[in-house]
């Protein structure tokens, strides 16, 4: 059967010279389905059963639980804002299908645009499609708001792939994390879509000063309603319901930056933040599911545990320092930054995307430090600097995107000094060993040698 399939694929292989783009597409899908039977004949190699494409697929598999929960949570947050179906499993079909309608276009556009750029450069340069976008394409939808306009997403992906990767030579040559580049582009070029207090719940529209309402359902929602109605299930209806009193579209971090921990717990419980029933980027809210993905990457040795552990150490140390500096009492005139500084360090684990960033972004083997010692240093400073940015930057109450990109730039320098230190230490050890041998040699032997 396998041989028949191989023969079939070999017969339909497009000519590389006449149809470079078709051949590139064919090669990409062929090598995805089959392991190539060619090996490098010369040189020093590391031989392993895993090739780069299978390594990338492992990361994509580790993200699947986050896709499932993120899809559910998009709908769950939407209906919670409207005060409808507040139970976890109540009208779960509406929540899942609402999330699917939001996330599928983001996923499809991400891959069409990103792979389009990859295929174009592969055909132009005459090489196979590289595997790097498998992971970037899986990560980007998870770090975007659920209502991100698709045209902004497209520009961000083109910027990230062209400027962040192809300009440096392609997969394995990029200095900065590609998925984070897409997000940082949106943050700096279109800040109102990814920061502020009103962007993190899908389908909630501003209808007046301080007044919000749900979107009007129609189109695909009408088709779904006809199906759900046939089974006697709850339906979307007409839409345009007013949101509940006290509604806030802000994330816990957005609230903490203004009013500290008291402002956060006024709207969200600790349990909600831990399990992920909060507004935020699509795939970052559920901490247990992120930790399951992180454990999978560690057990398969796709990600390095040193970076994750050292990032936690840097995070905790910085959190203790910030708590120590924060004032003990607050008044009405106290600035929000001091209230944020007073948030107990362990509650920072519940807010934002620290675990996601450490598991799936900081451990990128291309942009992280390569040496064992360098990984400890690299991860520590991501945790330390990230929390400083989160607490002290009023314009962006999160820190990991900027901290990881910052440390991406310094990763080669860290490795350089680690190598230099190793060379000096070994040279010093050799000198010491040679001196010890001379001192331990018998006097007669020394004399004979001298003669």
C-alpha cells in the first residue's frame, strides 16, 4: 500500500523548472506525509529519529487543548457579558459554535497569508518549504484578541514572516520569535485593537457613552439557529441584547494596573482566573491546560526545562522585590502603579500569560540561548524583566512579549560569553594539570628530561 502511494505521488510530481510554485507545494505536502529517504553523506551530524517537521508537529499537538478551550471561552465570555447561559456547560453548543465562527477565520487567514509568503520565497529561491511556520501559524491565533480585524492580522503576519524571517535567511536563521513579532506589530501599529479595556470580548459593541450591547446575529448564526431549533436546543436569536450592569471588557491585568488586586477581584474570582474563564488572548487564559502543554514539551524534550524554571525564579524574585517596595496603605489619590506593585507576587501567576509565554515562546530553540548556562541566564532575565514591564509600564500591563523579544536579541551575546568563560576555564585547568604533573614527577626523571 505504501509503495503504491509512493508511486502515485512520484507520478504526479510537478516539474521543478517549469512549475516551481507547484513543485514547492507538492514537496511540502509530500515531506509532511512521508519521511524523506535521503541522508547527508558527509560531515558531522546529530542523528535522531525526529526530524524538524516532526518536532514542529509535537509543539502543534501540545497546543490543541488550548485551541479547544479558547474556542469555548470566546463564546463563554460573550454570553457572560450579556448575562446569558452563565453556567459552565449551559448552552455549550452556542458557546462552542460562536467561538468557532470567530476563531476559524483567524486560523485560516493566518495560514493562508503565512504559508503564502513561505511558498513564494521557497519557489523564488528554489528550496523546499521550511517547517517553521507550522509552529508560528499555530501560535499566532492563540495570542490574538478574538475580535482582531483580519486585515490587520494579515499585515502583521506578512511583516513578521518577511522582516523577521525571510530577510535573515529563512527558518533557523531568525533572531526574533516570529509569532511575537506579529503580535508586537499589532501592538505598536494598531494599539487600540490589542490594548485598552474594551477589546477582549468578542461581539460586544459600544452603542453609546458607557453603553454596550451584543452583536446582531444573522447569516451563519441564522443557519445554526435553524439546526439547533430542530433539536429543541437554545438558539442565538436576534441579538443586540444589552450587557449586564457593571460590565467590563477589561482583562484582570487591565484592572490591576488601575486599581490593584481589589479591582481585579471585584469582577473575577481566583478560580476563574486559574481555570481561564476570563477575557484575554484566545489561548492564554487556562493555566492548567498551558501547564499540560508545557509538560508535554518537557517530556518529549522539544522544549528546555531550564528556561522555564529559571524564568519562574526570575519572576518570583522580581515579584518579591516589587512587593517590598510597594506602599502599605493606599488613598484615593494613590497612583495605579503603586496598587499594582502591591499585588502579592503569587497572584501574578493567575493573571496574564506568563505560563504560556514561558512554555511556548521563551523556549523557541531558534531564538533562545543555546548553551546550558546561557539558558539559565536567558530564562531568568525574561522572568525578571517581564514582571518589571508588567507592573511599571502603564501603557501595557503585560510584559512577556517585550521581555522575550528583548532577550532574543541578547541570546547570542549570552552564549558568546558562556563559550568564552568555558574556554578560559579549560585553559586554566590545563595549565594547572600540567603544573601538577611537573611537580609530581620524580626528581631523577626531571633531571634526565633536563639533560
